[in-house]
């Protein structure tokens, strides 16, 4: 990855209004509240050396962060297949306001587009699937930077499992409160309503939504899946795929769909290497149902264990993540009202 100094210069140019294509007026977009240094530090990329393929941005789910989720799964496999790969880590393991988390995705997309000179293929899991839609909706520069978006178990219309009626909360207010993001996962939240208002699939972007019947967190999966976009509308930019429609006996839960399921990975690869969203038959069809999990096939770099151990002092130094406990959903930012 280029030096921090170069990154700062590029970021300053972007903020000044010089988009990667010269046609996006970033100065007219919602201002990012997060300090640029924090946004820069959250993005990690391999060198941009493969101009024949789109660079891939990996966005992690709640409770984890970029390196933890992807350095032993998707990242080495994508590198093996000749992709430049970036991971972004948004704050406090996703417990905070998703409107702020989305700023990290906005900045990451702007930088990758500018530094690589190419549009980005984004793959996200759980909150890392649904939350980037906020970035795409409200920041044209982020939207214009994306070519393909693969969403794995994303609560795009909220989830009925969202614990806004947790026993720790009561009609008179929260006893202990809940992380801010949890309120935004509720189907009736202002966040869900705002991100889905109007066009659910904005931009010149192909959307591939993959979800599973056995997801214990993102529900319902049937009859109208909360993970789907423009469900039943025959939108040519969208593929909505319930894994069990392809592989009826495939047992994949919320974690394994974004970590180790081979069928999901191959569908994601198909989406980002061809025009349009994923095509099941082109990706391998029924043969995907017999594929081995990802982990046995991962060729980890020799430095992986050392890199993982190196994360521990950072965790100790920064302390436990802030839980962002609140008694109600964070208010919508002015640009979304």
C-alpha cells in the first residue's frame, strides 16, 4: 500500500472535490465527521498490481474486524486468484451508529478508486453487507466507485431477531441500554426505512445477495427474505439467492456463509469477474453443493500467525471496544432526513 503521506495527499484532493473521474463534486456531498487519520488507518490494501481485475474491498460483520474475519479466508484466496484486496475496519466492532461506520466505507471506496484507477468490487458480510448501502445511497462518489456489490447475509430490511425488546429495556427507558447499531437492525427502524426509501439498488452497480435458511440472526429468510433487494421485481441488476434453493441439504449459518462456505465464495467470484450479478449455472450450478469448505484450501502466508498475534497489543492498547449503549435509535443525520 502506498505511504500514509501519499494517502493523505489523495484524500485531501478528494475532499477538495477532485473525484477519481473528475465528475463527482465531493464538496457537495455530506461531510465526513470522522477524522481523516482514523479513516486512513482503517484501510489496508495489497499493492494495486492487477489492472485486469477490479480491486476488491472486504467489509467485515459486527463483533469482528477486517483482518480477523478475512486474513485467513477470503483475502488469501482472492490474492491467489489474482485480485488486489483491501479490508476496511470500522470502529468498535460495529456496535456504534452505522451512519458513522458508513463513513469508513465511503473513504475506503474513494481512496481505492483514486489509487487504483479502477472501479471496486465490494464483498460484505452481515452489517458489512447492509451498512455499506448507506454509503452508496448518500455519497455519489462512493456509489460511482463501485462496480459490483456482493452481500452475504445482509439484514437489508432489518431482522426480526433485532433485540430492541430485550428484557434489559423497558417501557420506561433502557435499564442498561443496547448498542446503537442494534436499534438500527430493527425492521421498523428509521435507518432501515431511510436506506430503502426510493431506489433500493442505486447506481450503475450489480448487486448479488446471498442468504441462508439457517441464518440464526438475519430473519426472515422466507417467504420474503429480509436480505433481498427489489425482491420479485425482476431487476436485471440483482440476483437474490437463497442457498438452499440451489443446495437443499446445505447447512450454512450466519457465520459460515461469510467465512468458510465454498458455494458462497464461488458465487461471489462469479459476480465480480463477469458483467451483471452472479449467475448460478455459470458459477458451477449444482456442483457447488459438493464443494469442500474454504478453510482446508486456504494457503496462508507464512507471516499470518505473526500478523494475527500483532493485533493483540493493539487491542490491549486501545482497550475493549466501546459498546455505545443507548436507550433508543440514534437520530438520522440531517442529510438523510
